[in-house]
C-alpha cells in the first residue's frame, strides 16, 4: 500500500507529490451520489464528473448537448458523496469557448453551486486565455488534449489522435503551454503510448491517460465502461472489471418472473 492512500483529502498538491514520487494516480468518472460513494470508499484519488454524463446518463450520441446546469446537478450529487477524492468537473461544450469572461463565469458557477474542487477543459493554446483567467480566480484547471470529444464534429471520428508527426508536435507544445499557464494536470485521450510517455516525461505536472498507454502518471476510465454496464462499447483501451450488463439483466429478469409468478413478496417480506 502506497504513501498517499492515507491522505485525508486528495488535493492538487497531493497529485503533484504522487507524480514526483512515481506513485500512479487513479481516476474514474462519477455522476451520481450512490456510485461516487462506492468509488470514494474504494480509495480512488480523483473523481471526474465528466461530460460523458451526456452519453452514459442521458443517452446522447455526443457530449455536446449537456448543459452547465446539468453538470452542476451531477457534480453536486458527487460532492455530497465524497470524503477523500479530489472532484474535478468538466466545463461543458459552449460554456467556455466564447470568451474568457464567459469561461470564468461558468467555472465560478461550477465551484459555487456544486462544491467541486477543480474544472477540466478541452483544448490547448486556443483556450489559454480562458484557462489563465480561471486560474487567476483561484480555480484549479485540468487540461485535456488528444481526442477531445467536444470537437468530434471537427475530427469526424473517434480514431486515435496525433499519429502524425505534425499533430504530435502540436500536442507536445499544447501540453507545455498548459503547464506553463498553471494547469495542475492534463488528461491525454486516445493517443499513441510513446507520445503520451514523452509528454509525461517532458511536462512536470501529472499526466492522466485514457487510451494513452502505461507511460503516464495515472489512468482514468468511464465508470460505466469499466463495470461493463454498456455492452456495446468495447474499444481496445478498455479493461472491463465486471459484466454488469449481464448481471443486471439477470436480476431484472428474475424480478419480473418473481412478481409475475406471485413469489415476491413472500410472508417474510410483508408486514
Ligand atoms: O467526460 C469524460 O468522461 C472524460 C474522460 C473520458 C477523460 O473527459
């Protein structure tokens, strides 16, 4: 068991110490009170209230439709459940791309109304002004580079990013720029493992990967994916720790049978 497992509260400083000492950082998404309670009790370091809530909670095809109000609802449910983990909340599409003033007011709303501890934003140099303004207000910012799902209509596909030299070089420059402006960590999504490892080496802040190999400082997965709740999503980078889709389906089938047959409730389950 490693040193930082015993910290009472994970802070951005704790994450930096973990990187500096070579201890891997664990991060999972969370969107609701009950799940976040279990994840926090397990000892996860960071819970990300991801805008993937748009997909897994609301059933949208992309992350674009989720609103700032909806993110605040999810984040406040998670914050109420958590004693130890750092809670990072995604700024949703449309809440920060307009200008830095709008970005700051979105970040302030998240911090004030949800009680989250930090925000995450997708993009590199093009959002630096907004990142900087949010940091000036004392709000910690996590960056997100590589596959950035809020730009899916620009990319056109969810394939691995930065395979070509030019895009890889741009990503490294973006990571350095985000570090320089003051981000406390960066998520790298779906990029070659070699490139991600290089970023983790050349940048001093923690680099958390998803589909970015093992040479980074920590890993993040969408909790519904790693539990196997969604049986239609099977990318190469995903390790499934459960097949909850089948387990839950079985339980729902048994419940339907028990009610239809009159077996439930029995005498012991009645007043
Ligand atoms: O929204 C999300 O779940 C994310 C992770 C995939 C990193 O941004």
